[in-house]
């Protein structure tokens, strides 16, 4: 399973292309359902190193995840985005909606400061 509990307050999600991408995002969203910050909603790092394309369903899942995390007062970082995925994010304007970092280490550092 691509969900790694880095600590009590940080989860790292390693994503791959479809169909695993949708399934992994659904798993993460279900894991966070009904939780609040006090119930243990973690900060989330999404490592997109293995993702080569995004479809509209994937984008909708990312937006639902962002909403759920931000309503809980937690933070979301997306890292290791390749050029083809980055072009989709730029075209849709999502580059201004999400917080991106270069890699997992940088994401961890930004959340632990």
C-alpha cells in the first residue's frame, strides 16, 4: 500500500498511474472521512514521481483531498511532479491552488518547520 505514516501527524502517499492512482486516492479519502484535526487528520505529502498523466477524475480527487485537509486545519504538499503532469496542472490553473515542492525531503522540511 502506498500510504506511509511518516509520523503521527504526517502521511506520505506514493502515487502511480491508473488504475492504482484512483484506488489509492479513494483509500486516502476514506481514511480521512469523518476525522477532524483533533481526531488525527494528518498533514499529507503526495509523491507523484510515478504519475505520468492526470485525468479529470484524478483532478477532482485531488481537489476533494485539498478541501478535506484544509477544513481540518492541516497542510497538503505535492512533490516530484513530472513535466507532462505539470503541464496539465498549469493549463488548469491548479499550480496556484496546491503547494508544490521538489521532492519528499523538501516537503517534510516544509511541514516540520
